[in-house]
C-alpha cells in the first residue's frame, strides 16, 4: 500500500507499508555420502525423501515495514530528501537436519543410519532507520556535476531464542532409532525416516534469549563529473560507525568498528554507443555483522564463547575493467568485463573441538570474466543473460596446507540466458537455460565434498488479457533435473535439493 501527496510545487510526500505472512513446512535437505563425495540422492535415496516431522516442524515468517519519504526540490539543481523506515519481523521455525550418516562396515548403503537433529529459532528484528541526503547539480564550464551528500542513522535490535520440548515420548521401539534429551533421533535408517511420531506437547520457547542491539551512524559523499558525455568520472567516500553487542543472561560481548570506504570509476565513450570503463572500490565487514549467526565461526558474536571474537573488520577490494556496446541501433547492450575481488583479515577457525580458536589472518581472492547481453535483437525478440567464469583461491591462512584451495559453495562457471519472443501484441513466449558448474564444500579449506554440475530449462507463456490484467503460465525445471542449491560446510554435511518440475499460474491485476 502506498500514498503520494504533492501539496505544493517542489514538495513530494510518500508513505508506503507492506505486510508479509509465510507459513510452510521446512525441508533441510538430504544427507551427504562423504565416501564418494556425493549426496545420497545420487545413489539410493529417492529425491523426494523427507527427513522432518510433519507434526512437529513448522516455518513461519512475518514482516511489517513502513516508510515515510519527504522530498523538496526548490530548483532543477537542488533536491533534499529524507527517508524514515520502521520495520518489525519474526522468523519462527523448528526443522530437522539429516546429519552424520554412518555406512556399515560391509558397505551396504541400504543399511546406512543417520541422526535427525532439530534446528529451531524464534527471532525478532526491529529496525528504525533515517536517511537524509541532498543532491546538487551544477556546471563548471563544459563539465556537468552531480553531488550527493548524506547521512544515515539506524538502530537494529535482534532477539533470538530456541525451542525446547522437541523429544518424542515414543521409545526407540518402532522409530528405527533412539531419541536423545535434546530431541535428536539417532540410528535412523536412511531409507525409512519416521515423519510422524507422537509428541506429548508442542515445542515451546527455551526462555534463554540472546539480544543483539546494533547502532550505526554513517556519512557519505558521492560525486559524478560528466564532460560532454565522452568522459565520466565518479567517486565516493563513506564512513560508518558500527556498534554491536550480544547478551545472554549475564554474559555480554561488545565490538566497535570505524569503517572508512571509497570508490572511484572512469568511463570513456569514444563513440556514443561504446563505453570503456574501469572501477575500484573498497568495503568492510565488521565483526559481529552476521546478526543471525549464533557462533563467531559464522560471523556472529556469541556471548558465551570462551575464545576471542573481537577483531578488526574484514577488508575487501573490488576492481573491474570492461567494455559496453549498444548494438542493433542501441537496443541491445553487450558487456564484457574482467573483475577481481580480494578479502583480507578474514576470520577462520584453527584447531578442532575444545582446542578450536578463531583467528583473523586469512585472505582470499576471486577473479574472472563476465559476459552479458540485455535488450532487443528485433522489435519482438529480446534476450537477457550472461556467462561468468571465476577462479577463487585462498591466498593466506593460519594453516599453510589450505593455501591455494578454492573457496566453497561457489559455482566457478555459471550461465543463464532468457530469451523472449512477442508472438502478438498480447502474447509473449519465453525460454530460459541455466547452467552451474560443480560446487566444492568446506570453508576456506577444501574437504573434497562436491555437488555435481547441472543444466536447468524453464519456459513461460504470458498473455495480456486487458490493460489491467496479465496472466502468466510458468514452468520451471521442465526436464525434472535433480540438482542442488548448496550444502552445509562441515565434513559430514547435509545438502539442499532444488525443486523438481514446477508449474505456476500467476495473475497480475492493476486497479
């Protein structure tokens, strides 16, 4: 819902609000066979095997966001704006992780057992933020300038709890396993997970919440200089003051970061349809910024951890050079770019078990080539997509043996292309092809776990029934390809299987 008011020349007030409710049954994927380094669904487990409990598990999301915007433009060269936002969200779930499969000594995969471990969360997030900026447009001789100066102030408060009461009252007889006191079911046959067991009561919140308030204050300046649409120079600088703390009971850990980052870019247009460009930018990831993470190993702050968690921010740099050409009478944009991203002061875990510690001395690099097409080849035929080739590498680590390894959960080659054809003025037909190369597991160090590469093909028909009604029939994964989105980083992970063939009918109405 949105409302816009223009009470006087130069003044614009906008208010919008949206509410979201989601209610579903969570699916945390399928187990992974570390002997052959492939998911069990590549061998004996049917892809539709579900390892959760339908009468215990749930997944609910609720979000309410309201935004007020005020803009004042006293002249063509000046615009002042202020945006205020308040938001409240709830993430509420109990799910089941299919973990730690044990293959019998005789190698009979059908006799494999695993542990079904509960994963739960009740998390609220409240955000209040205000962004104010001023835009100035002016000229110095033949050079046109656009400058933006602004500030941002925000307060974010995260409350996180877990659930208890996750253990079934049923004894081990008939379950294929044994329940632990925390709600994990051990010794379950991989081919026959029990999805429906009697529970004496519904899950209830454990009552041991962690609260994480975050205060951010920032100021920034952005400048673009345009010389006759032939040379364009842009740059910006931003400073963030970031304060975060994490409290559980009487335990608290705090961190403060001052983050100064900048960017600069140059574009040269020897012809109106051709652009050559280069860009360089820095960014920072302050410690504790992964607010939904309950462990410092995942980028969060744990108030009960006994190891040092407070380090300086991770420092990132991004470099890119490329060329953009507007083809077919400037209706189709073709882009070719080389890019490199580096990260320093990255955090990593050293040691295992009780001896594990967090250090901030790792570094890695991502570099590659990006090729893209976007726009129309003819009045009726359009294409959107591209091909990316990347190489990733750990360049520094507390464990020298990991230097040179690729980064995990990254497809080093990816392709996506959507092509659409307008059959008539009211009917459009489209095809899409998606390809990702195989994905390695682990963290900074490879553990040789791999998800296979895949191709996926989609199609749609879109009909404009009237000026106010559009109907779209969309088919995803038409050939019902079995593929995987990602997997957990441990040496005995579970993996998230992607949806099979799906068909959607979508209606969009304007009124």
